[in-house]
């Protein structure tokens, strides 16, 4: 017969965030969305500064999602999760930067 382990459900519930952390994450997400929208709608910035603002808010939004909703820093394998994320980001940035470099300096197309 299968036995129920009440300790397992308690540790499973503890690995999820509290209502407070979800509300904080949600409010931060809303603010990080409103800032670039307000900058675009009110013509506060143009060109590269606007692009930098949008990209910065997107990166912060990504971090908020990982920390508050995906619980990246919680659990037994938090260190490995962060290292895997960093490796994935390095690979992604290498591919994107390499693609941009090839598209910019491709002598065959010119």
C-alpha cells in the first residue's frame, strides 16, 4: 500500500512563492511595462536612448520573471539553475553577436 508523506507536500508548497512575492513580482512587471510605453507614447526619448530604455526594461522584466515567478534562486539546485541560465545566455549572445557581425561585414553581399 502507498503511504502518504505529508512532509513531501509541505516541502513542495514551500518551494513555491508566497502571495506577497507574486504581488511584488506582478507590480514590478506592470511598472517595467508602463515605463517604456509611457516613453514612446509621450515622445520622451527618440532613437538610440529610446532603444536602450526599452532593452533595459526588457532585461529587468526578464530578471523579475525569473526571480519572482520561476523561482530561479529557490530550491536544491538553485546554483546549477543559475549557472545553466548564464551558459544559455552566453550561447545566445554569441549567436546573436556573430549573426550581426556577419550581416554587417559580409563582403559577398556588397
